[in-house]
């Protein structure tokens, strides 16, 4: 063998030795701890404790990953209406040390341009596999990410909610009109290869518990599903098809702590506990406390615009109030409000601020007048319930009775005026709805010639200013089951 060839073999051997010696070996035993929360919706309240919990956990465990299962945005006026909308949450999560987050449907509420700005500022990794990123205008999103923790590879696959009716996430459709989305379950199975590329395989999802159960049945390759969207609190994890599923409710009131033990690179045990931050006895992060004080120093949002004589005591009555506010608009016969848009359970008597109303209805929607026959109003009510699967739409100007049907659906069996008289089935009524409902369920031919150049927020504010003595404490529900 000549000297030149021997030298080549020497270099090759040296490279092989270098690669082996520099590649972390899989430890005989290893532990991965994942702290997770979901559906924060911009809420600041529990973040000082969350930050302290993260800090304490990282002090006790070597390999810790902090994960958000989507919907970081929309719900807190001090976050949504900051001069840099949504920046406060990004700033606070950066300080907390969030490592990874799946894209939720409400991440699109303020448009792609703003989402891109916030993702550039975020230190966390953003993932979603069922968004067609090419040509979407979105930047900084990956289908999946693999963490490397002292020789252990942990793969996170991201999945975003897509509405079966529209093929888009549940947000204003105009915000995502130019983006293509895929079915999350059908997309997920294309990433089975991550099982071989990792020691731990996690789906970080924002598709709801029902879909997570289907995902587990479809992908036994997964070790763990960390989910959100349905605001489900699983105090004990679900085990489906050998896959552990955890959901932590909403607004970081609870944090999931999942501990994964491995032996020789193979998962030997997964346990999960749900930490209630209200009863957690740790300290608070004083830096987060000070940051929140600064973000909540917004004079406009704190300025009272009316003093209410009576409280509005519950979720349904708040929905009635929002529906009544739209009913007083000129030319409107009826109005309907999707109950899922009401995001708090009461409005106290006394001085009321813009911040208070934005906690009731945090969405940047405007009003649309639709021309509908009673049969079309029934269809709208039934379709929205089928989609949300939790509460009936709340009307003003009419009442209705619904009946449960198989498959967790409903059928509207009776619609009347408040005096009990039936609606005219041949008449076209002008119905006020928010533009989210209009673009999701209705067709352009339903748009009447009436125009309402007003946001839902401003309409509620005007209504309460003009009706400070309204009493909803004992108003019978206008939508009920027989």
C-alpha cells in the first residue's frame, strides 16, 4: 500500500473516531420532564407562578422542556390592545423560558403579518405540520422539531385545528384566506418516520381532546400527546391505544408535568400529574409581576365608561346582553350570538371599563346583517352547536327550543316570538351576526342591503351606555332543550 493511500485511510479512521467520540452516547438511564399548558389566551394572572414553577423544575431536573399547546393569543385586552398587539405574552413567555409552541387557531386572529412579527420575537420554536407553509406568507414555523437532551432525542410534531366545514382554523376566514390547511390526523400519519428518528415521540396538538383520541388510535407510534383547543382539564391523563394524553384546561390555571423515564434509549415509564397553580405553594417570579404591572398600565382600557346598576350574573345572560345590543340596530329583526364567543362568566355592578367588556367579548369582530328565512336560522343554530358541542346559540328577538339528536347534534323543534307567536316560515328576516359566523356558515346571497360599520365591541359599549339600568339577573333563557 503506497504512502498516499495509507494517509487517506488514516484520515478516514481519524474522522470516524472523532465522530464517535463527539456524538453523545445514549445513557443507560435518562429522564425527560415536560411542563405543558394550553389555551393561555393572553391571560397574565397565573404567569408569575408558572415562571417560578419552571425555574424550580429546572433546578431539580436536568432535562426539562416547556411546551405550549396553542392559542397563546386573544382574550386579554392588555395583551391584545397593547401598542404592539400580542407582544406582552411573547415577552413574558420568553422570560419564563417556553421552548416550543404549536400554532393554535387564535394565533391567526390579528393576521399573518402580525403573527410573523411575534414569531420572530419569540425564543420558543413554533411548529405545525398541517399548514402548507410554501406560499403562505408565514415565516418561522416548522412541521416538527427534535430536541437533543444529553444523548436523548425528543421529537415534537405540531398539529393545528382545522374546521371540517371551512377547511380553515376557527378564526376570521379573511385572516387565513390565502393559506392552505390539511386534515391534522391524515397529516400526522405521514410523520411516522419520527419514531425511528427519536427516543421519545410527542404530538403537540391544538385539535381538541376528541381528535386527540382519534390521533392516538391512528398513531400508536406516539408516546405522548399534549393537547389543547377544547379547554379540557384532565386531572388524570387519558391512555388511548397505549398513548398518554394530557390537557391542562386553559389560562395556565393548571400545568401538566409529564415525566418520561428511559432505559438504554427506550421509554420505560411515562407518568403525568396536573399541578393546580392556585394551590401550588411555590413562590412567584417578581420580574414577571413587574412586567405585568407595566403592561396593565393602560389608561384607556382602565377608564370607566358607564356604571351598571345590576350585575350580569352568568355566561348565558352575558350572551343575551350581547345579542340585545345588536337587536337595537336600525332594521334588525333578530340577532344571534355564538355562546363560545362569550369568554367570562359575569359582569359586576358598578363602574365598567373597556377592559371589562373585552374580557366578555375579546374578538376583533364586526357586525353583519344577514337576510334569512326561519329554516336558515335553524340551520345556523344547529351547525354552530354541532361545531362547538357545548352550548346553544343565544338569540334576541325570538326564542327557540332544541332537541338533542344522535352524534351530539341538535334539532331546533320550535321557534317563536317572545309572545309565543310562531315565525312566518316564508318571511325573510334581517338577522345581525358577527362576521365570524357569517363567513363560516352563510353564503354571500344572504347578505342584506343593510350595512353596519361597527365592531361588536363598540356596539356593546354603546348599548350599555344607553341602558345602564338593564337587569339580567332573572331573565329566562331564550334557548333551551325540551
